[in-house]
C-alpha cells in the first residue's frame, strides 16, 4: 500500500523560543554573512501560531533586495509555518547591512508587528581575476590609523578631510565608505583614483545635545583585492556650551549679576571665586579674591577634587568655554552649588567692572 501526502508539510520542531509579534519562531535573526554582490541566497525561519485566533501573516517595509515568501500566509491556531527570506544583492551597496524585516500579524481584533534582524556583508568577488590582473591591481593607502579631533561645536557640522593614495597600477575604485555612528557622514562615498594619484573624502561630524566624546570606525571599501576593507578610528571631543549640559544646580549669570552675588557673599568663607584660566592670564588681571586653578593643567581634576564640595563657587574663565568644561568636571565630582559667569573675564572688563592684578 502506498500512502500519498499532498499539500505543504512543515516539520514540527517543538517549542519555539523566539518571539515575532504574537507568534513564536525558531529564530529572529537572519545573517547572510559575506555575500558576493549579485548572488541570490535564502534562509528560512519556522513560525508557530500560539494564539487562539487565525492569523494573517505579511511582510512590510522590506529592505532593498529582500523578499519574503510566507507559507502558509494564513496560520490557524497551533499551526506551524515558514518565512523564506530571499536576498538578491544586485542593487545593494558594498559593505555591511544592518536592518530589520518587519512582519505584520493580523488577528480579528488586533494587529501586531514583529521584527527580524537582518545582517549581510556585501563583498566583491576577486576569484575571477587573472594572475596578471592581480599583479597590476590597485593598492590602497590611507595615512590615518586614528584621527583625534578636539573642541567640536555642539549642533554644528565639523569637517575632516581624509586622503587616499593609489599605489597600484589599475584605477582604484572606492566602492563605499561606511561609519559605525550616524553622527558621522561621508561625502563622496564612491569615486575613482588613478594610478599614482591621491584623492580625498570628507567626514562630516554633527554632535548632538549631551555629547561629550564621539567615536566611530570608518571603513573604506575598494577594489584592492588584498585590502578591500581598510578601517580607521576617528575620536572627537565636543566642546562644552550652555546648551550642551544638563546641570540643574548650576545658575548661569551675566557679569552684572555676578558682581551683585560677589557683594552679597562678601566676607563669607563659604563662598569661593574660581578662575580656571592659565596662570599668565590670571596674572594679567582677575577678579578680586579669585583662586586660580588652571583648567588646562594635567592635574586639574585632582586639585578640584580636594576642594570643599559644600561651599558655593562662582566659576569663570576668559569667555565661558573653559568654565563650562570645568563645571562638568565639578559636577562629576559631586559639587552642587555653582554660579557660572557666562561672559567670562572678557565680559567683566567690557562692562568696566573692577578687577585687580593679583601680584600687586
């Protein structure tokens, strides 16, 4: 006797431990790994309807090159199904892809959406190059291993130019340039460099509110068969500004207000005027009774940590930037009673207020 089975058969894998919306699955990640441009690959995920409703399954907002075959697309209670993810990389850019495949699960009274993480790395196929082509191949050279940038302004775009040299024979084609942080963008990301020539691209950095230090890996993808992925790190310090810190206990004051505060605390040992400029700046003129601790000194944090945190401080520098950075450090150390003279010593002098030479 011959038993014939018709229809779509899906093996029952037992309990599925991943969740995609209101259904369970054997996986919620699809990783195609290194994927030669132009290849078409597929991966399957088994799903299970654990609800008491019949569910309509659909894929929405798909990344470019991804197609999803759903079988069956209507899941009865306790029924298993399959999601077959097909990836065609013909139109994909070279480099890493990190995205999501959204799955809609529609029940009679409610629709839920689940996500499947999607990873791939689009690479160039150098296996077809002849021995002569490999000898005459382009050779990429980038000078920077790590780039350090200081005092980037908050919410403004800063630029860094990076140079690439082609030390090979054939034209060097830059396929793509990727960063690991969205606050770093690159232009252009595709260009060609002739043999023996150099060209450049620009990294744009735009710090957001609250940023103090930014770091990104920059990866240059090219047609150099030996070094098709060249990476370097860029590290940026963000300059403090009055909009870029959240210190509720700091009171920002103009110079006239600062002068009234100083008078109100006259002869009060719990009040300290802190000048964080350099020693030469301080010697050339300062506020009366000001204590000088240079923000640029390598042991600034250590010296500040020795001050009495229960006292009240009025902090100033030349124009307001270093004093803000100093206040951030003081906040980290636990100081809570701080007046910040925003306009600095330059503002104080501009208003004709009294100052002294500390050594006279």
